[in-house]
């Protein structure tokens, strides 16, 4: 059933700030004094939109575990078809490195989530596992910029793995493993919030972040002084069946102006579209600039992730804007029904940097008129005002996907400031 409606919507390309400037990705033009999400920043655009009667996803089962709950909760369903790998050999906590500091911490995950940076070849030739290392403390403003991306490969179904190697782009060196990185100065990292995908070409696409270097000031680039700043991109891997090894290639980093997103583009998530392009969503931030709107940003590539378009806000498919805090989100394609879905924190008003990180939602993405289909958005969970404060978080989630049924399980641990629940919440969801 289809319904044709004239919808007064807001185009997403350009927007004006209270400082009186239009922000065009990375360029600034003086203009008016109000926020307007419109092509000309002076008129509303009227779109004729086809609204399809697409059902929402359905929560089949769930277990909510609050921070003050000591026991009495159910474990995540143990159906093995939800896990893409089982019983992989563990990783050591540290690794020896061929650098002056000699040793680094190793960070990885092998629990079978599609967001665990483990990719299983559909032809069962290999299992690829990616991980991070740093000489500093992980997830800090000093340790994170020193991240390096590493990997190992199994060709026997995960029984054994190769040694852990530095992910090094073809033609680069261990001291300069990828464009823009000099080991000991800055780093690059995968994220544990987005899937590795295999393109129609057979190549592997890995979303990646850069901690850029400021050549002028000779320090980690952070122009808005907003904790950290990141660029986004994609590493492309090609498997050689003869040598049982990968070769790696990389194009260009995508940067957004710090006057648009003060912390750059973090935690990118990539999908291949039916028309052959790739779409990359990424986390933004308005830390230190509350006058800026908080969005998830989206960019497109027509050359297999080598270069990317100027990022624009992810909107509803009608062009209507929605707000997202500085928190992770994931876009993925169901391997059962082939449709695109987005999971993230969608909020009603402009966020203050990271908060609020509730509610957590899922919705289908319209590929043609790229955006979230508003009618399909399902609230997975939100804050319980009787038990939780405004700083509670439903973020940093993980995703399990069933390999036969059109179902996923979203797993997230409730956090509030320094407190965490003793076990994760989980939500078994049918994708419709």
C-alpha cells in the first residue's frame, strides 16, 4: 500500500549556525543568524515523497538488567546460529613490538558478534580477525592516538591462527603503515561497533579511523580542543587463495571541518548499496560547541571506498532532520532479507556532546532516497526515570545476527557515570 503525500521537509545539504555562517562540510560562508537545514538556508523545500507501508522490526524477547540489579537475569540466548564464530583461540593481553618501547597492550573480541572485527569467508577459506594495540592506556586521549590496527588469519576454521601482524598498506612500511601515520607519533584504529563487509567484488571493506597529525603545531590534530579529533576511511583487503594471505590498499581520509563536528568523524560504518556505491555513516560531536547540531554524518563513494563525498547529516528519507548524540551507530545489511538497517541513539532535541545516550532505536534505511524510514523506527529501549538518571547510557552496543532466521540480538550494558550493570541487556529482534 502506497500513499503519496506532500511533505514539508528540510533538505540536508547545508545548514546555518547561530554565528551567522552556512556550514558546507568544510567551507564557511557568512549569512543569516538562525539554524536552517535547507539548500538555500532561506526557504523550506517541498518534496513529494512516496511513503511505503513498511512494518517496523519487532522485539521478540528481551532481558533488561539495571545497574542496581544484583542477580535474577537471563543470559543472552545460546542459539549457536547467532554466532559467526565459536571458540576461537584467545589473544594474549600484550604483544612484543619492533619499536623502542618493545611491548604494547592488545585489544580484541572474538565472541561471535558481527561487530567484533571478525570476518568469516562465505567460502570457508579463511577467518580474519582484527584487533588494536597501543603502548598507552586504551580509550584515553593519550592512549587512543597511538592505536595500531593488527590482524591474524586462520585457514583451518579457527583451530589455529597466523601470528598477529601489523596491518600495513601495500607499498608502506612498519613505521609508516598507512597514509598519514607515523608510528610513535599518531595512529589508526578499527572500532568494535561496526561490521567488516565483503563487497560484490569479493574484496573486504574495513571501516577505519585516523588520529591525524598537526604538521603546523607538531602534535596530534585537535583544532577544537575537544578530547580527540578523527578522520574516517576504509581499508580494502584482497585475499590471495594461493599464498593464503591478504594485500591491503587504501585511498584517502575523509575529514569534516571542526566547525561542523568538533571531534571529526568517529566510528565509521560502511555498506555497499545496490547501485554499486558505498555509504559510510560516522559519529559527530558538538563538544565545546553547543550551538552546533548533533548528527550522525553520511558520505558516499563511487570508487570502491577510495574517496568520499563531503559528509552531510543522516536524515529521515523525507529529508527531515533528526538529532544524534556523540555516540556510536551502526548501519548494516541483513544477510537474510537484504535490507539496510541503522541502530543508534535518536534524540528529540539537540544533544550536549555525548548526552543523552537514550533511547536506542532501530529503523530501516531507504537506499534510493538515502535516509532512515521514519515509519519503521522502533524504540529498542530507553531510560527508566524511576531508576535511572539523565547520564545513563544505552550505547556501545554489539550485534548478533542469526544465519538462518531474519533476526538479530542487540546486546548493551547499561552505564551511568562510573557505574555499570553486572550483566548486559539483550533484545531479540525480528527484522521485517
